[in-house]
C-alpha cells in the first residue's frame, strides 16, 4: 500500500490518498470539489535497478526514402523508468525513428517492441500505453483548451473530469476559455503536454518537445518531464538541444545521418572520449598573453588566454603542476575554476569522428 499527498491544481489544498502500485483512483478535492484522477506509480528505485526490464526495444531499424537512408540499422533499448534522450542535429533521423517506433510509417527492416508488444503484430496494444507528442503539435483552432482535452478524453475513453486539472497543471488555466487559434507556440506545446498526460500512460514519447520555445516554456516543459518520470513513467524524448538532454537524461543515444554514434550516460560518454576538464585561471595583468612556461608543459592538451583569464585543458593529475608553474613564473593567481566537460563537447567530438575527423 502506497500513501501519497497530492496538491489540488485548482486551490492548492493537499489531500492524502492511499492505493496499490499501478492502481488508478478518482479524487474530489474536499475544499473546492475539483475532480481528478491519480495513478499510483510503481517504485521507481526498483524500476531503475532492474536493468533487464526494457520498455522500448529497437533492433536493426532501417528506413529508406528512395535514395536517402533516413535511419540506418539503428538499435537501442530503453529501461523501464528512465529518461532516455535521442540526440542529434536536425535531419539526423530522430523523427523518422520515433515515427517508426510508433508504427506511424512503414520501415524496410527492424524489430520494435513497446512493453513487450511487437509494434507490427500488436500495434494497438503497444500504443495503448504511450503518450505521444509529435514534433509539430496541431489542434483545432476554433476549440478552447477544455474542449480540446474533452475531445481527446472521448477518443481515449477517459473521464472528462481530468481535463481541467491537466490544463491547470501545465499553467494554462487563465486561457481555458480562449480559442487555441490565438495561442502562442509555447502555449500550444503545453496543451500538447496536457493532452499526452490524459490517462496517465506509463510511457511518453516526445519529439523535440522544447524546440523553438523561449526559456519560460522550456522550464515548464522540463519540469513536467521530470514530474512524469518521478511518478514512474518511462520517457523517450528527442532533441538537438544539448543542455536539455544533459539536464534531464539518465542515458542518451547520439545519432547522425540515421546511424547510432554512441549510447551511454552523459558522464560515460565524456570518459569514453577522454574529454579533459578545463581550468579557468584569473591572473591580473595577463592581458591575453599565454605564459611561455605553460606552452610546453607535459600533460597540457590546450591553452588559450583572453583578457586576464587563462584557459588550460589538461588531465586532472596535471592541475597542481599547472598552478605551481604559474606561481614559480611570478604570476599572481586570483581565482581558479574547474569546468567539467559537457555533452556538447562529447557530441561535437563524436560527430567529427563519425565523419572521419578528429
């Protein structure tokens, strides 16, 4: 039995409820009578440590459009309860892969399973558990958000009482009576997030959910993805925005030209590529000049200077030697900051390697 305290999205009143993992319960707020539905999640810690449990399995996926291979022998598995990022530049094949996973397009070869159901043989059962947000969200312009969600509730066979709480949950309660045709792109995207949450599906597939949005909407959608995952959902989302993948994902698959370049945690990708941390050293009076003593120092991979800041890329074991060398040269150090390698550096290096570069 699980005990949960949840907050009414309308009046913020807190209600304590009890239920079993996976059980759906309907709630009426005792303070304002707002109706809602809550599904008790399975224990996330158990889900994440069960590495043999996969929610989405992709094996040898290939899709060819005439002379263009959009996806080329792509394989990866997504563990139950994790946030998995599909990262790649525009045109890398992310959207094609997602459409193939959902059987929205015919593929040339490959096997795909969602929750154990083969997407070709049991497509209806496989998709029942999925909330899907396409890259380009489209709704009827002449409907309000409430009418839109009521429509989707009817399609899914869910109680319409969830519509208002979902609209409040994504921050659109003040626009509940406006026509969707008057919405900004960010507001339409948020309504799309609300729509995929109908029925509390255990799997979410989101195609570029934050593309083209300003910082306010990005923050809101990022928080919703985290919230869904904390409630036990498995999330697959594609993006070309490196920072969002880095901030959200348990693991990431990097693809380019339809091919899998790498798949691992962000930290492990950096270790695999041996991308070194960078020292930012503040030295008064440096004036953009690189000290000669540093240029030939063993273990230093790169060195640059701008104004009174020296940038040194080196192995962690060499840091103390760099500092000592600068001090022995009579330079005064005001501040030292270590910048750990980012996913962006890993991404650029992986793509350049695939193209025969460094």
